C-alpha cells in the first residue's frame, strides 16, 4: 500500500482524542445583527478563547503528544514570535517536555514574557543579522531535540482541524466556512474536517490583501513565494504555503479571498463593541471576507473561524482609536 504523508480525517479524530481534556472546547457565538445583515445564519467559532489565546494550541499539543517517549526526553524547539511560540511552550509544559523557543530580539515583551511564563526557554536572535531557522537547526542538532513547525506538519494540520470538526459537531452541517490563512495549517485542517463531516460545505481561505501568496498559488497550481507582507495581520505574514498544506488546499478548498487592513479593524471594532470579545487582526480575516459577501450568503449556514485574540492593550487602543 502506498503511504501518503498527507493527514486525513482519521488523523483529526485521533487529534481530537489526544487534546480532549487539555484544549478548551471553545464556544460558538452568534449575532442577530450579523444574521439580519447577511440574511444568513453565521456561527463564530471562538478560538480567541482557546488556551494561550489561539487555535495553535491544538496543533502544538497534538504534535507534542504524538512524539515517542525517547524523542520527548530530548525536548523540542520552535521558532516564532507569535502564537505558535506560546502554544508550544504551554503544550510542552503540560506534557513535561523541555521547550526552547527562538524569538527575534524585538518581539513584543508581552509575548516573550508569556512564552517564559508558560515554561519555555527563550533564545533571542537578531532579526537583521541571524537566520532563525539556522539557529533552531543548530539547537536541535546540539541536543537532538525535535523542531515543531508552525504549519507544515501532518500532526499540526490534524490538530488545527479539530476546531472546524468541533464547530460542525456543535452546530450541524454548514454551507460555507471562512478560515483565516497564513501558512495554511488551519485552512488545510479545516478543509479535511469539513469534507468529511459536512461534504457540501464550501471552504474558503482568507488572507491579508497585502500578502495574497496563497491566492496566487491556488490560481497558479504551484506554490508562490512573496516578500514579507506589510499588514496588521501579523499571524498571516507568511511568505509561502507549505508543501503539505498546499496539497490539501488545492484539493479541498473552494476559493481564497483577501481582506484589507481597514476591513480587519472594522471587524475588530465590531467584535469588541457588539459581541464583547477581543479578537486580534489576523483572527478577523474570516469574518471580514464573509461580511464583504453581503447578501450572496442569504439563506446559508455559515461558519467563521475566529482564530485568535492575542493583542497588546496599547495596540488594540491604537488600532481602534484611529478612525
Ligand atoms: C497562525 C495564525 C493564523 C494562520 O494560521 P496558519 O495555520 O499559519 O494558516 C491565523 N490566525 C491566528 C490568530 C494565528 O495565530
């Protein structure tokens, strides 16, 4: 039998069992005014309320808990200035694994502090002088520890897919599902889950307008790499999709749309003032695109993954204050 390295829905089911009792089963919220404006039923899956503030805990915990004991003993390494770092640090500490996180020296102090508070050892590098992948590779070679990538790994993809699987369990079949897109771990996992649990559902990836490498790759049929995009959606500043994530996305995703920074700020304000939840700019991508579709969604049952809520108070005030 030919073995493919792409994860399947069975891997998402296995991931759901592994994270059970560790990850939150996050709530689904609805808004009457959103439903009235779009003429649709919209279900927001609130991963901003996930542990460590984003869905990334799902993939990190699944990947770490699937390591063999002798591999675990040698620890793990991750490079990230964002939500993946905190997710790996927290998952590792819950599982008693030693974690080293490689972060740029100019990463927000709050993120470094959170990563340390979760028990991660932070190794700092200079964004302009050093190559973080080199540093991570060196650390992993010195200690034999495993590198946990932020998206292009079958166990990470399967873990991220548990959010959409849960959503469909919580609300029933969907006609459409809007998912934020960076490197594609969340989108490919969501697509695997939706195809299995709600086969008629159109899965739509949404990335920042300034960095539409995923949309270009999708249209062109091969991975397109771009410069680091300038956008407030810092969780989606990736330069290219991964090999695994792209293969799943091209097969199971219907469409990739984009949202502008101004639309993201509008959505943050809506979430804050109307729904009373804090959502980071990247977490607004799905809703921004759904909202822009307007009455095209009329009569449909729509899922929106609200992917994260990690934002500093000053940054939040700054973004919402600028009208
Ligand atoms: C990482 C992240 C994304 C993008 O996820 P990918 O799996 O890289 O596509 C979206 N939203 C938030 C909040 C994130 O932290």
